[in-house]
C-alpha cells in the first residue's frame, strides 16, 4: 500500500501512515472518534501544527539552550533506567522442569472451580416470596415470567438469569443453596442482605483439575513473572547496600 504524502511542512513530509500511527497511540475511545475522514483531517491538521512548532524550534536554535539540554538529560536518564530494568528482566530464564514444579505447587490456581448457572426471583419480604412459590408449584406461571413480573433484580429482564458463576462470587447464603440443588430444582425462600430469593438451578459444572500440558504456556509466563519480581527485589536490595541513599 502506497504511503501517500498528505502535507509537507518545510522539508518535513506528513503521510497517511503518520496519521494512522497518531490515532493508534490514542486510547480506544478517543481513537474511535477520529476514524472518519473528517477525524483524520483533524489529526492531519494537528500534525501540521506540531511540525510547525518543530520547524520554529529549530529556526530559533532552541536545541542549543540549557532548557533543551536539561530535558534531554532527563530523557537519557529515563532511557538508561528502563534499559537496565529490561536487561534484568530478560536475563531471567527458566527450565521446563522448574515450570512443572511451579505448576504442581500452584495446581489449584489453574484448576477450574465448581460453577453454577442460576436464575432467581428477588423480593422484599418472605410473604411475597411464599406467594410466588405457591403460584409456581400450582403451575400458574413459569419461573421466567414470575421473575419478569415480580423480581426487583435487574436480571428480571432475562427471566431472572444470573448466568454462570463460580464459588465465592455470590453471597454465602445464596451459594450455600445454589450449589446444593439439582438441575431445574426451585429452592425454598432464601434470605440474604438483598431480600428474599427463590432460586432455580439451570446448570451445575463440577470442578476439574488442569493438566500441565493444557496450561504450560500460562504457567511458564506466570513463573517467569514471579522470578522477575524476585530478581528485581534482589537487585534493588543489593543496590541499596552498594549506593548511598540520603532521605530528606
């Protein structure tokens, strides 16, 4: 694809790629605002403005001022600092046997916990809950329609469905019932801090242990991150002993 020149400021050329790269550096929400032709024209004008400032800075010999040199020294220090940290991080190497040991020591982290998919009807009082329960038992209304008609939870728009969740994500009173039910079973009224619930279990998935070969890539990445943190801390402690630090 031809990188078309869109404008020239003195001898500096501004191309389509320059505009695209400028947009890519913006956060996603901002970038989306400039993907139109009009938006790209605005970016082009901003790039022209920036290059005008660059040309003017060179014309006024700004790069030979002490202010410029001070800023360049700051940038140099930042680059040196980051380069040193990057070199330290990249020096970390791990063997497959070490990764497997790490996986075995942290097996629970890579296992899939027990999950449940439930729907619920949430009301303020136990009496309301029991009235709805009786209607359900008499087949006067479906659970989904009862949720839409009576529940005060936003999930009522989906028939009360809360989707799939793992243990530890819901309040204890709710979970204690949900994970002890059979599929399609509807609970007795359950009290939580939010009110009274009728819970219907749609699906339950048993916990499963991960195999090393399935998560090897992630485990290796996690292990390297752990070793990098350790090496960073060790290096910092070493330098704190080596170099003078004076607190104000």
